[in-house]
C-alpha cells in the first residue's frame, strides 16, 4: 500500500464508537484473513496490513489503533520487531502483541511487549482475544489511555 492510498483510508470507527481497534499485520494472507475475521466476530474493529511498511502507512494516515497484532517475520526492510519499536516510540498508548513460529524470537519479544511478549504459532484464535483483553485491562488499571 502506498502512503497516498493509506491517506485515503477513513478511520475504521465512527465518532463516539469506543470499540477496540486492532491492527493485524501478517504477510500470510490466509492467516491474516482468519485472524481478522475471528477478531471481528469478537466485536473488535479490525484493520489489516500485509507488511510493517503498510502498517506504518496506516499510522501515518492517522488511523486510530488500540492494539497491534503482528507477525515477527515479514518481507521488506522492517520486521515485526522494528514495527514494535516504532510503535513504542511513536504511539505509546498502543499495545503490541507479536507472534512467530520461531521459538528464538521470545527473548527479543520480551523487551518489546509487556504481558505475554510472544504468542507462539500455531495459536488458538481465542488466545489472541484473551491476550488483547489482558493488555487492555492492564493498560486501564495503569491509567495509560489508548489512541
């Protein structure tokens, strides 16, 4: 997605809509579609990106996001770790959940994510929902507002 195309995307929520917005960043289209559909069924507003570059374009287009759920291994110059670092530096109210099929990613993920640093693939869809709820509850308890 080009930056120009990202600017044309409207915010996924209407004014006054307080539903949680989850940005799913996954280069494997079928995995992204399944996770996104499950999260929509759970009541989340879901925005999808196929790479870290697309995710950054969405953020730069001021799409409001509460949680980023990102694969670690992605094509392009930025992987999920780089995206998580960018989010931490530029969008401190946004929670990050990283996922990977590589067990070695857990140590690096621990430095970038608070609770449950890494969701190991394969994961159950309900585990994604549970992890999102945990992060948002912790954020609310700590008084760290989102968006």
